[in-house]
């Protein structure tokens, strides 16, 4: 299991964000969810990333835009 910090930037009505959250939960990973619609700090952090859409998943220093199961699987290999 990864010991890197995992942050999921999402919104409440995004189906891909929901998939990403479920994926991380099924893997038993601890992660922080930042809702960029409801949380001003999350909005500012999201803007600093220069991201254009959600979900954005940051694992350690690696950023994944969108829900990419293959890339997540490869990155989260034990």
C-alpha cells in the first residue's frame, strides 16, 4: 500500500469523481476529498494546480487528471 498523501479534487455531481472515490475506497486507501464547488480553500488549491476539470487525483508528487484506472493501478502497485 502507498504511504503517499492522496488528494482527490472533485465536485458533488461529477460521475467520474464518484468513480475515483469508490476506486480509492475499495482499495482501502486513506485520502482527502476537496470539493471545489463548496470549499474556497479547495478552489484556490485547484486553481494553483492549473486544472481545468475534475476529478484531479494527486498522489505524492504525481497528478492524474480524470479517472484513469490503469494509471492509478500502475501508480498504486504495492
